[in-house]
């Protein structure tokens, strides 16, 4: 085998086809075969070489190489299913017959998914916008394209109700907001909402601690008041009179010096 061609095969190795996104895979594998100069064995009928043994050998060599390339671009279970096909054209035709109709159903499914998609309010919006863009790329692979203005309008329309003010502000702008600017505004809004929620959670966690501190402070205050009350009680004037009477009983008269 030609070493240069082997190197190109390694460079052009695709993600193995597993039965989904056939049209996208088909375009890539055809591009690879064209660069390797072996695609002609797929779209051309095998000629009658008659006595041209050298041309026939070259064709057989390229057909074998193309067949191996196709099988190498399939997942193991699909490669096992098509390995008995004798030529590259037989493999390609069998793949076309099986997956073309399925791709039509897949295209309809992608359109329904795009129309039904709504952004959820309990997670950040920007990652959901990126998922929408992936869906748009899949539709583009199916030759269904949208302009940037349409995608921007779809994103605004799919925002949750809590983003109503944001949507209204964008729609009222005199200058058309580009898709790039719209994603930037959404990122800023996401960051602001996340920061607000974080601060609110922190305040909610701090509130029970403040209540406990105030309760402890109140208990200490009551204890101090009770202690002060007991001290005042001990200093009651009645108690002082008792002490004075006891002093008079035990003392001597200043005039007669009698008990």
C-alpha cells in the first residue's frame, strides 16, 4: 500500500457511523474518499477491461482500499453487518437504502424538537442557548438553515416568564440585536441572577444565627434583671429597720448606761 495514502487515511479518520446523522457522515466520508482519489469506484460502474489487466488490477486495488475505508468508518456492529458485501459500491448502496428513509424521519424529529424547545427557569439560560445552537447545526446538516435574525428571535421567544422584562427590553431596541450581542446580554443576566440568589441564600442562612444570638442576649438580660431585683430586695427598708431594732435592743442607753 502507498505509504502517503496510509498517512492520509489516518488524517481523514472520521467518527464511526453508528446509525444516526447519516447525511452528515455521508458528506464527510465522500469528501475523504475524494481526497484519497478512490471515490470513482463508488459512483462509476465497473468498466469492461477486456485485456487491460493492469487497469483492472488498479481498479480492484482501489475498490479494496475504498471498501476497507468504508468499513473502518463504521461502528463494530455495523461493520460486522456489511462486511460480507463484496465491493465498496455494494456497501455504500446498502447504507443509502437503509438510512435514507430513517434520515427523513430524523429530520422531522429535529424540526419538532426545535419548535417544542423551551428554556427552563431553574438553570442558567446560556448553556441552554448553546444546546439550541447544536440543534440548529444538526438541522443545517439536513440542509435546513436559519438566518441569524430568526435564531435570535427564537431564543427570545423561548425564554421563561421570569425573563419577560429582559425580552421586552431587547424587542424595544431600535437597532437589531445581533446573535453575538444577545448571548452576551444573556450571560450578564445569568451572572446577575446567580449572584442575587447566592446573596439571598447567605442571608437566609444568617437569619437563624441572628435569632439565636438575640435569644441568648435576651436570656442574659433577664438573668441580670433578676439578679438586680434580688440585690434590691436585700436592700429593702424593712430589713434595715429590723437590723436597727436589733441594734437598739443589744446596745446601752446613753443616758443611764443600762441595757
